């Protein structure tokens, strides 16, 4: 099935594996919480056990350097896409309020991005991500 929109997560290529996974999970939750139409229906198994819903479309994970992440953020915001950021300082915080304060304390062009989530029209997002490689 081909979707009109795309969900992409981009993580910085110099992170430790645990950091890449942590950043990916947090950024995926941002899309789920911020763009509710991306969510499917709840699951249930043959025994009647209920499970949480998941995205209704694939999530593609890419990697790139800090300059790539900054460029993608700028392009995605310029094109009106939904964007979530994860910055280096967030590895040192212990909860959501401190995470938001860490982002708020830094100007956009100075954010030390370690990850981004972007949701938007498929063609525009493909142009925004041009040249990046999928995470191995």
C-alpha cells in the first residue's frame, strides 16, 4: 500500500547504539502524540487480549551527520512539515520538563541535533531527505 504521507526518523551517525535506539523511540512517540491521524486501530489477539495501536504506515529510519540533520530540519520546517527534535542536552536530563527547557534554551541554528522525526507529504519529504542513507 502506498501512503500520501511519510514518517521518517533521522539519527546522527556518531551515536552509540543505545542512544540511536533511545532517540528513535522518543521521536516516534512525538509523531504518534503530535499527529494522531498516523495511528491505526488497536490490536487484539485470538484470545481476546487487547494491545495498543501502532502507526498505520511504515517508519523509515535514516542516519546522517549534524550538518545533515540541521539541513533537514530547516527544509522540513520551511515546507510546513511536522518536526520533532532530540538534542544532545536531552541525554543529561531526567524528565520531559527538563527536555523541553533544554531545547528552549538554545536558538534553532545552534541546536546540537542528535535526531529528528519528520512527517509530511511523501514527495516533499523524499526531496527533503535526498542523499541520506537508511540506517543499517
